[in-house]
């Protein structure tokens, strides 16, 4: 019996390949499904079942494609918001046999109404589950968010509480296999570790230390979460059945000057923020490759053409793949680096990076033509920020530009400088003139022992 | 400017990726086209043109698939036997520009009426072609066969003669890029080397030493060639446009005993001939993996289900791929090795291997109930064989079984024992009882210094 | 925090790479250490510690090499049979910090006196160990063997009992990371699964169901185990510090006929047993590649030259690697397949495979000149064998040849036919004339519903 | 017969693996020799000979290591400047047989006195050489430099002339296999193509169009070449026999702030120049990874510790490898990106990039406190530069700092901005205050149609 974890970086998404005796199941497949097919080949197994712990809202499910190409059946829980057209329904107590392995279905609503968990048993060693696939109900060090049903927040938080008790009932010995690891937008308190057991969670997971049901609900409803607009697209695709990720054909590499022909395309610069700072194309958005999964869904329109500026072909390829996983198929071309374009006379801009000393000086000077912008989440802001900073979450900045004074210079900061650079590029693309980024941001501020406002 | 050679083993097929300055062409693509797409990605190039030197008869062309997935245009020569539905026509003197590279079209009929060659020029160093893609007109050490137009053999041989002179006219300096390398069924005299120039061929290629046109024609029409029945299928597919090779999904691995359920499937054993000899499934054909490209087209029916017995998953995978390249998509499952099946009680057979000493003894004993079968090509047979051997070419054995006496034991030989094992499995599958294989065959016979009949 | 499991097939050996925050430890490294170095590179970590759960007796430790190349320190438990010259001593309660991870030492003697376990804690989630590296004390589904101290069998079995209780004391939630998985010679009852927790083992592991200490001891001392002679070599090397595995230079491929020059070398045929049966070199031992780790140590002399007959270069390379891991560095050359040799006139032999029907018939005929040999372990033999079979364990066959009658034909069987083929090759190499192998062996016998003697 | 070309990017160094019938030779191996060993394994060949076309001055030869690990013999030409301690001498007319291949030695002095070429013959097709390995005598589109013997420039240029005639005497049909491709510091006129024949060179190579010996000599002695100081180190190592490249252990990744502890180490920033511009560590030299091979030898001291700032672990690894190939083994650690360091409060600097418009304006303003620096080669400068620019070659800048006025701001340019950024980092590290880089440089200047001074 094997359990293989497949991690998709950026999304911090975890899917699983479970197999025994020639038969296999895949749990929560991503859109580019080659990895599952290769695992089946390598182990001489046939994928019989595709199991979804819930309708994912943060990535395009690979279930319909995987089923079509392998002949597997797809199983989904009851009570979806919208019917999942490509799946059959499975309920509490149903089970799947794969060689010596048995997967038993638990209905575990809360994160969504249709959430399932799957308990894994080894029939040769059958006393108690050996593991459990918990979807977005239970993470390592955290539990799922419950903000998707704004009209009944306390009810769904209560459902999650009960679901977690049901899962814990499988026993301390069961290994935990969640649908996300650290770095996901689906839970901020996760451990920087991708292995645990129910017993270890029972003793360590902060949310499982809250014994009282009402107290648990109070804690959940007081959380703040952001829902990027592309969640709507994902939900639609994952009801209708998203198209297969096409056989991977990279869009062509063009000279940088060709990227700027035609004003309608969205220009995205996936290089590091320092490279963007050094020189970039006017109007381009800075979304470094490792932040694409988190912020493309906030800042890009999936219906419009996308052009990439990457450091090299490899970074471009990874970026095209990441965008495809969240349903952005519109990348039409890319350019590698800024030097080539510059030699052809392309116009470029720079974005100044400033340090703690500079920010302090400006604050001290009480400059009337200057404003300081904090683009972190509201939770982070409230836990401590620099005095007089305006708060707008980076994802919501395009809608909240009116909160800034266009006649004043802006310095942007976040936790490190990365989201700040994204935000600065949004400001620039929207006509703000004097913008710079506080590199190091709140972390550097703290490292210098400076005071935070609460 | 780059020229990348892509070799497909088994078929000894050579295709080429040519690119410069962001644009690329592919010459004679095979059916599984990922390799070309990956090359384009790696070099940041876009495939603009797919060029076919002729309608291939020995493999499924990847041109339609590659064009569909990349947007490239497909070009084919005039005068095809049947219209090539998916291609545009290109003629003598037409040319393609790719960055600094220019490909110029030469009509070079003979092997087929629609054969083209493509001369490669570097515009920065433009004195004379730097290379030429010769398709099946000129190989390294040999020239193309001219037996595809049985009603006008001398005419097409003459056409080839003239085409070769036209190619040589490009100058000694041009590198030669043929469509096949050593090991192909398309030419038996090829060098065991995949690089040459027109000058080196002009001085060394035996067929180019024949100065006189009529003498060249005489030489060509006296050659013997075999045309496996699947050539008809290839020709049809390569006119209509073969389907894409599906996303590669391995058929499942089953226990060996499951392979023998259902009598209609073709059982193919792709292990080494010694493994087949040690134990094999009754009724299975021995076609070792490295001989599949050459003999599946003779012995298997592309319309019927195929089941494989392989040593392991990797060998099965390679075999499925090779079969797909020549249009055999019907592999439904495979088993790995014979031991597993045997433990489940599956019935097995062995095939004795005999040595030179045994064959000599039998010949000396003048055994009335024994016959010796030579399954090599007629050319090989006529160049020297063991006295009293019956000759039937291995590919034609299913049709020529009547030439053997079913009441007598058979020992089969070839050049080494490999084709003999294939033939022996054909005999066994057709009810011949006492069959064995002379391992080492004619090579071992010669190594012992024994006499050959001519 | 990461834990990466590195499996070495054949030996079924499991080693681990544990890291956090830039620092890493390796537990029980194998001799070819590249895999650990690559993991450290990939994660930007430095290997600080090499931890040995005990002095391994079944493979060459990579600890000295890994420490030399990375600057790591090596730690070993107290009470080794012989001083471990290259290691420092660590004791109960000592610990190692790696970023957020902490490894705490438990002395867990029984399998060996120097056996250690290492409990893994996450300092951010510190209630209870999250995992434990158990070496050869606790496996998944079994526990370690205790036959290495023949003068005090009950004492060490009792020590193991106490060590297991100490390990279980870490709590049900701890994941179990043993030093061997299914297929190892170090434990026959292991699960076909490489993940578990202490809780799941507590509830399912048969040996942990024996509550009473004396009953546990009785069970352990009644087990039968074999110790291949190369264990002595491993023990010496792992005390002195074995040499590095040489940077990998394959021995050259030679024609098969060159393998038989010079009588002193040990000829090993690593192809499948059916390929060996089909044709093999006289005097060669059949040890299929996947059985090399288990049987080379019984049948080969590590001081003498070894020559391989493999199916191809890849199989030869894997075999050279496997042999190196257990200290056999003497491979001087290899040949690929038997066909090439046969064409050069090399002498070959075949080994008949017989089926259930044949064995039954012979038994029924009560043949006086025939004997049936069972080469499985004594436990397997006693659990049920074919009537009248002689029992000699395959590993001990070279020393026990006298138990067979050289004047009678021999049919060899085991569980499937694989060990039988090894044994048959030993008999042949020692001058036994008429030898064949029962392919399918006891499993086929049972599949036919035939009777076993107990 | 196979010829495999192994390209080492950065150095644009080409080495070759030639083999036939089980035996192989390697021509001009680089220091990290795994690639040759893997080729030998893959083809089942044994490396018998290591051939050096001359004592390389631009990289560390792998010949001694390769010979030590494979048992091959090393061959070098007569007349080395210093005895090559690890090689045997080979002379005109000597030859090496490898299966069907024969390599014949030609003495072809000029680039160096000990330069050899090796003509490749196929014994089965023996009329004329099929290829020739030309070392640094003949490149594709250029010929070797002849500036290494400053006391006899005309003599060695004449020797090269004669050597080229000798090589051309092999015939138009011979393929050309040089020791460098486009991008090498060893020849600036090379084609952007790595395949050619003697015939194509005879007709296209500009230097081969100069029929007259004296005219050829005049042309050669009027060339300008730079010799980076590390050439001396290479020459010494390649006489004495450089050590093996260590089995690859990456130096550890450290936080960026740790890189600046200890003033003695050389800080090298291998990220793109725009990333360097955006933020970098004070005192660090910008040498982007693809320019390390060309400029590390000018700007770094091989005896001193080196610390890298890279974008990620992969870029760091490639950089460590490239440095190792030219003898710089002193990399002690690396950091990934600038953001991490900034969050820890590390001090950083930015380097402004300016555009054509800015440079024009400054020139027009006739600014007294500003100077324009051209760091290209003297040939490039003389072919056209911006009016009033000071010329100092980037490699010689550390020695020529006195030519600049420290009280004036500096704008640096080159062909594109890359060498300018290197130079700017040198100025900064040497205390120049106001420095910026003209991104796009002379190419952008021309793209705007602006005037050049000659």
C-alpha cells in the first residue's frame, strides 16, 4: 500500500495518490494531471477513483480530465452549492476498496457544505484507521476557514467544530493528510511541516484546544479572510468541469519590445522584485513567480490576454504552468529579461527601493506631500503597524485607489517588501507618479527595534 | 542557428529540428511530438513549418498533430500517390526563412514521386549550402530503395539517379541529414555513423561510385526488398493524417494469468529471446522490444487487441510507445515476467535453444524427421546458408507455412537467433510441435569455420 | 521541517534526511551518499549530524564518507560489540537541535546492544513527539530480530521487549520511521506499507499484542533466522569505517565470450531466471538483480573478481551499485545478453523449467533416480512442503551439497521458482548434471489445490 | 561510430567524445568529468585515450582526473611552453584506433606551439577524413588568436597560416569540430552555428579568404586581444595537472546578512544586472552568472574566499560549477535574493539605470561634474563610440581607476549594459559615489539613430 503526496508549490496544494494491489485512487487532483498518470504507470496501477474532498475554490480541479483519460469514476460529497456535473455523489459510510486498502467516507461539513474526509484502513492491520484525508477541514496546526457562507457564519463554524470531533474520533494513531500545507491562503496558522497524526493535532493544534463549541464558533467568526475575485471563476469551473490543461505548449519568446505592442494585453513581470525595481516595462504589474498563485487571482482578468516578462525561459514556463492551474490560460507570449529590450530602445522605468533609515527620516520630517501605505492583511495591520500608515490590502488596492491622495508621493510597505512591490506596480500602472517601496518593510523595522502602533 | 537530430530507435528514424532567431521548422516529425515541443520551449522558438521529405511508409507521421498543436503549416512535395489531405504543396525553388537560416526546396523523386530534399543555407555565411536534408533519397553509405512502383522500376531508379546528382551539385561541403540511420529497413548498406557530408558520400558511398546511369539502374532493380503489410496502413494514415498519439496512458499491469483470458487477443512477448525460451505463455509471439518496429508490422493485426508480456513496466512502456509510432494502438494490458503467472498456476511452455554442435550432429545424422529453416532475407540466404536449409523470410512465414512439413521437427536459424526465435514462436502458435532455435545461428556457424552453401 | 525517506530497493533499507532552518541530520545513511548531498543542496541545508541507530550488519554504512565530505559529526550508541572508530558516543537523553526540530536520544537495546531510537519533536508544536526513528527495534508490523547474541538469547529478547515499551511511551501520536521496509531480511512479518504511528502499531503489530514479557521472550527465541556470511564483513567495515563508494565508473562491457577467459572470476548472471533458463554461460551463478542484495552475501566471495552477465547496460549498472552497497567492489566487467556471445561461438547451457504436472507425475512414478529439493527457509518448509522433499536453505547450499545424491537428477523448488533457480545454478556450477527448476513452485502447487506435508 | 559534442556554456567550450566498437577517446575534457563517464557507461564503452589539442589557457583541463578515474592515457603535442607533467607526447602521423574509427595526429601550431588537430577516419568508408578536431586553430567563421607569444607575433601568425592550409588539405568533405563555439573569448568572429565542414569554411570563413600568407599575418598581428590574469593560473594548472573538481558539495545557504560578516571575502552578486540595480549588498561585485566564465578571471582572486548572492539555489549551484571549471574553488557560502536580508535589517544599495534620453540630455548640458565611461574592448570602441566617452576595458578597470575623476559622477556604458553594470559595481566597490548605468547602451543609442564618433 502506498500513499504519495503531490505538492503544488505556490498554491501549497496537496493531492494524494493512494494505491494497493494494482488499483489506485487520486484525491483532489490538480489540473495538470501528468503526475498522477506517471505514478500509476510507475507502480503498474490503474486509477479507479477520483475523490474530491470538496469543490475547490482556489484551483481548477483535474478530476474531469483525469477521469476522461483513465476511465476512473469521480466522487463528490452531497450538498454542493451548485451541482457538480461531472461527479457522482458519495455519502457517509460509503467506502472504496483498493487491494488491501479501504477508504471510508466521512461527511465533514463546515469549510463547505459538501466537505468530505476519507479514512484509510489497511485490511491486513485493521484496528483503527492508519490515516485520514481531511481536505480543508483539518490542517496541520490549523483548521479550515468558514467564511464562504456569509449568511450563516455561526452555523457553518459549528458544523466544522462537529466535523473535527468526528475526525478526531478515528483515534490518535491516524496520520493526517490535509489538502493544503504551509503557505496556502486557506489557513494562516499552519505548521511548517507536512506530517502529523490526529493525536499530535489533538495535543498541539491551537484550534483543537478550544474545547467549548461556542468558544470555537466565536473564534472562527472573528477571523478575517480575503476572497480573491477568481474564486468565483474556480467555483464555476469546478461545478461545470474545467477543461483539460492543454498539452503544454509554451507561448513563444519575443523580444521585450514586442510585448508592448497593443495596449489591451495585461503585462505581468514575474521576476524578483529587485529585478523589477532595477528596470521594468511601463504599465507592467510586478507579480513575482512565487506569488502568482496567490495574487494573479486578485489582479488579473482571466478573460484577457496576458504577456509575461520573465528572467528566462524556465521562469516563464513555471509561471505559465502556475497560471494554468488557477484557470488563467491567456498567456500569449513572453520576453526574457530587460536587457534585450533595452538594446532595442524599449522604454523602461525603475522603482526605487528605500530603507528603514529613509522611512524614519521622512516620518520625522512630517512631510506633507508624502503618504505611507501598508498593504498587508487587516490582521497583520492590526497586530502592529507603522504610525500614520494608511491600510489597504494589496488584493483590494485596484478597487480602493480612491483612498490615496494622487498628489502625494507614496511609500509602500508590507511584511518584507514583496507585496509592497506588487502594490507599487499597481499604483504606477494606475498613474501614480512618485512611488517607492520600503525593502525589508515591517520586518526590517522590527529588526531595528522600532516602535509599532497597534 | 541550430540543427537538432531526433533519433527514434527501433525504426532508426531520424527527424530534425532546425531553428534560428526564434523561428523553427521540424522535418519529418514522428507521431509522439513532445520532443519537438520541448525543443521549441527550451530554445524559446516557435515552430513555423513542418516539412515532409515524402509520405513515410514505415511510421505514422506526426505532422498533422504537430501543426494542430503549434499552429505551424505543413509542406509536402508534388505528385503524391494519394493526396495528402493535411498539407500544402511546395515545389523546386521554394524556400523557408528562419532567422539566419534558409531552407531551399529540391525535388528529388525516385524513392517516391513526391520526395523532396531541403538545402540549408546560413545567410551570414552564404557561399554554398551548409547542409542538406535528404529524406530517403541519400543515406550515409547507401541510397533509397526504389521498389515502391513495381510497374515502372527502371524509371524510378533513373529518377533517383538524377536526384542524387542534383543533391551532389550542392557541393562537397554540405553536411548530410538523412531520414534514416543504420538499422533501418529502408537501406541495408548504411554506415554505422550518423554524420557525413556530400563530399564524403561522393567519395565513399558505394552507390555514388556507379557513374553510369544505366549501371545504377541495373543495380537498383536487382535489389530485393520486403514490404511489410503495415506499410499499406502507414500510407493511408499518412495521406489522411493520422490521429494524435494520445496523452500517454499506460495500459494496466495485470497478473500473467489474466493475459490468457479471451482467445481473440494477440499475445506478444517482448522480452529477450532467451527469456522467451526459458518460459512463455502458450500461443504468444516472441517479438523482442528492439525488433518490434521491424516485425510488429509483419506479424500483428493493427485492428485487433494486443496484450504484452514484458520483463518489467519500463520495457512494457517502451514497447507501447514503439507500437504507437507505427500505428498499433491496441495494447490493452501487460504482465511483467513469467514468475508471477507461474505461481498462480498459469500454463507455460519452453523453447529449446540448440548450439552448433547439435545442428551439425543432426545434419550429419541425415535425420528424416527433421528440417532446417532459414528465415533471413533472400539476399542473406543467397550470400551463404547451411546446406539443405529451407528458406522462408520471417515476415512472410505466416503465409508460407505450407512450405514446411508439419510432421517433422524444425530447427530455425537466422543471423544470430533473434529472428529465428520470432519465427519459432510463429510456428508454435500455428501448431507446430517440435521446434527449436539455433542460438548463434549463421554467425556461430561461421565462427566455427564451417562451410556455407551459396 | 522536513523528513525525507530514502529507500534502497533490494535491501529494503530506509534512511532519513531530517532538516529545519538550514540544518539537517541523516539517519543511517547508505554507502552511496549522493542522494543526501543532493537533498541538502536542494533545500539549502547543511548536514550537521549523521546518526546511526546501530551498527548495521546488512549493508555498508555511508556515515564515514558522508561526514568526511560534509564536515558532519557522526553519533553512535554506547555498548557496540567492537568500537566504532569513526563515531562519537551519544546516550539516553542527549539531543540534537535542527532549526525547529529536536531529536532526542533513546537507548533501545535488544536487536543489538548499541541500538538507539531518536524521538522527533517540533518545538513550535511541542506536546509529544511527532515521530520516532526506530532503527531495527520496531518495524511496521514486526519487531527486530534478536539472534545476534547466541550466548544470551533470552536476555536480549527481554531487552527488546523493554525498549519497545519505552518507545511506545512516546505516545500514540508519534509517526514511526523504521530502518527497514517490507522485503528486508531483517523481519519477515512486515506490513506492505511504509507509514504508521505508534498508536497504529500498538493496536496492530502482532508482536506488540503480546503483553507478557516472558511470552514475548518465548516468541522471539523460537524464531529462526539466517545470517549470511557477509554479515561478518559488514560488521568489520562498519566498525572500522568502510571506504567511500567510488565515484561511479562502470566496469566495461565486453563480448560475452570474454567473460569466460580466466577461470578464477565469479560469473554472476543477473538476468531474470527465465532468461537464465533459456541460455546461460557454463559455471555462472543465477542471482537475478532484485535478489542480489539478499543472496550475493551468501554465495559470492567479496575478495574475488566478479563478472556480470546482464540483459543490458542499465541492469548491469544497477547491479554494480547494489553490490557496492553491501561491500562487493570486485566487479571487473559485464556482458549484455547471451545472443552476442552465441554468435561468437561461446558455449552455452540451458536450464529446464518444469511445471506442476511434471513434478506430480515424477512423484507418482516414484522415480528412484530423482530427488526433490526445497531451498526455502526452515520456517517456510515447516509450514508446509511437498512430500519427500529434502530441505536445504538456498544460502547454505554450497556447504550442504553432501546432503544430495550426485547420481540422481534434481528438481529444485522454493516459493515461486526464483530461489530455486539460484540453487539450481549452484548445483550446476558444482557439477550436478541433471537439474531442473519447478517454475511456480509451492505457490503453483497450492494454486492447483494439492496437498502439503507439514 | 559516434561523435558527441559536449558544450560548456559560459566558456563556450566544446569537448568531444568519440567512440566505436567499445573504445572511446575524449578530446579536451573539462574539469567536471562526469559527463564523459556517463557517456561511456551509456554506450558500454571504455575511455582509452584523452587527447588535448593544446594546453588550454581559459579553463582547467579535466585530463588528469579523467585519466586517473578511467585508466585512460593522456596525449599532448610537442613543444609546450612548460612540460605537461601528466601527459605523453604525440606527433604528426601518430594515430589512435577505436573500433572502426581512426584519429590521425596533425601538428598545427600557431595559436600555441603545441597545438594539434586530429583527423577522423572511418575505416569502412576510408576515402578522406570524415571530420577533424581543430582545437583553437580553426573555428566556425574565425581562426585562433595568435597573441600568446608577444616576442614573435609574425612568426606564430605565419605558423597558423600554414597549419590552416594543412588542415584544409584534408578535403572539403571533412566536418569541423573546434574547441570553442560562439560566445568564447577565444574568437570574436565566430558563427552562431556549431556545425560546418572544411569546404564550407574554405568558402565562407573570412580569414580563409586571405590567400596571401603575408596579408594573413598582417591581419592577425593587427588584432587586439585581452588576456585575463587568471590565464596564468590556468596555464600553471594545466602543466602541473589540476586537481579533480570536488565531488559536488554545495556551500551552505546563509541569510544575506551573514554574507557581510568578515571583510576579507569577495562578495559576488550573480543575479541579473537589473536585480543588482534594484538592491544589492554594499561592496559586492556584479558578475551575472552567464558572464562569470568571462569576467571572474579578471576581477576575482582565486586564492581568496568568495561569497555569492544568487537569485536562488539553482543559480548559486550553476555559478559554483562555472567558477570551479576555471579554477576558482573558494566559494564558501551563498545567500538567495535580497529580500530575506533586507527583512533582517541588512544595509543595501541601489544602482540607477538610465536611458538614452537621459544620456543625451547630460551630453547636451555639457555637465562639468560628469563623465561618460565606455568599458567595451578597444576594437568595439574604435568601431564607434559616444562622443567624449573615456575608454577603459572592463577587465582592466581595477588597474586603471586613476583614469577617472573621482569627484565627478560617472555613467557607464558598453554594448548592452551588462558589462557596464559589472564596471559600475567595480567603481562602487572602490569608493566612487555617484555611478549609474546606461541600460541598452550603444545598441540603444544606435536604435535611436544617434551619431557615433569613430
